[in-house]
């Protein structure tokens, strides 16, 4: 039997308005007065179009034709329509291309819906294009596309929502073999088996992953990646904090050393040396004791007064000046043995402790 649906380029699920729109578009394409090819070919094609439209446009004739067609053919699912080269009637859809491009300029999302329907069935996508251009339903293109796709899927996969959803998953993934197997199982088993069993069987035979399991695995991978990223950021932050603390400590130590050196320089300019007062007091006592001793001896041997007194006085003057100069060179005391450390020294003269600029400054006596 002649497939009138194929002649008009529509699916058996096409509504009356779709059939009428397809016939109108094809008639404009192949009218003998408009066709650019041979007139005999145009007349033959128009006869086929008129015959198909006469049957499919009449509800009663179409019902009887569908029953006959159903008895002769099984409801096998086919995702690929005939190519343009194999079917000359498919070229008729090219006449709508210019109008379709104009519509897409105002509604760019039309092309997305069209491509989505092409994954389901090429003829279904062509029907969608014809309906929109004929009835100007551009604003409702998403709803129209969903309704047409649902009618197509229910014809081959039944009305169970889970089966329909699974069929979409297979079709959008391009798994035609699994989709055909699902169509075969649904056609043979009908309602005699649960939908879960059919879906599980198809997944097992064709190694189709469960989207829920895939989503769970993806979520686990993302969580692990997020935890690793957070751990890495925490380590980087901890490393930066430790580096900043070390740098701050070094800067504080350097600043402290500068303050110590500045304080030592300030104390050395104008303040009394470390043991200058103690040294001067000792010298006064020693000088007094020497004078008393000389005076006592003068009673016994008077000439000694004229000989020893100038020598003693000269010795104490020289000693006093030298001790003062020595005291002025004292810059600090050793924190270990309290020995005097002269300016510019790097080691204690008593315990030989080395100093790198951080030694105890001298304490001036009041």
C-alpha cells in the first residue's frame, strides 16, 4: 500500500492542520506552473499529493487507511528519515528555508527547538517547521514542539511517563539501537510487565548508565575536588601566615637592634661613664692616704718630703687622666661575667663571649 504520510512528508501522528499545511507547502513547490523542472514530473508529483491529501484530509477515510496500514506494518521506531537524494519529495521542504531563516531572525530560539526535534525524528522536525510557518505560531513554538514530540513518542513507546522519559534519554544520547529495542519491548509486552523491568533490561543489554547514579558520582567527584581545593587554599594561607610571622619577627628583631645601638650611642654622648665616679673616689682615697703617710715620715726624715711628694703627686695625676680615658671608652658590660667591654669590641675580654651587636648596654651611675 502506498504510504500517503510519506508522500506528504508527515508522520502518522500528524494532526489535520499539519497535513493541510504540508499539502499546501508541497503544492506550491510542485505546481506545474511554478515547478522549475520538467512539467511531466510536476504533474506526476501533484497527482500523488492530491491522492494522499484526499485520503488523509477526510477523517473517515484516514481512519480506515490507518487500520489497513497498521495491519500491514508494525510500529517500529525509526530515527532517520529518508535523505534528500533518495526522496525527491523531500526537496519540497527546501522552499520553506528562506521563510524559516527570516522567522529565526525574530525568534532565534526556533532553531534550538528544531534541532532538538531533529534528534527525535527528521520528519517530525520538518512538520514542526511547516506548522509554524503556516500558522505563525512562533511565540508558542516550545509548546507546539513538545506536543508534537509527545504524540510521536506515544505512538512508538506508549503513554507511560517513565518509558517516555527513558525514550527521550536514549534518543538525545543518539543510542538508536537501544531506542529500537525499547520500542520492540513495549510493542510486544504492552502492559504485561512493569516499566521498571523494561527500562532495567534495556540499560543492562546496551550498557546505558543510570542518570541518577551518574549524577551521584559526579556530585561525589565535585565534592572531592572542592575539598581538595579548600585544603590547598588552607595550606597556602597557613604558609603565607607563617612567612608573614617570620618576616615580622625578623623586622622586630632588626628594629630592636637598631634601638639598642641608637640608645648606646645616645648614652655615650654626654652621660657619665660607667665607673668614672668609682675610679675617681678610689684615687682620692689613695692620694689622701699617701699624703698622710708622707707627712708622718717627714717628722722622722724631713728631706723625704721634698723628694717623694712631687713623685706621688705626678703619679696620681697621670693615673687619674689615664683611668678617665679608659672609662670613657667603656661602651657596655658583659651580661655573663659583668666585665667591661670597650667600644668596638666583639668579644668579652674576660669570658671571651662573642657579641653580634645585641649585648647589654652600660648602666650609667648617678
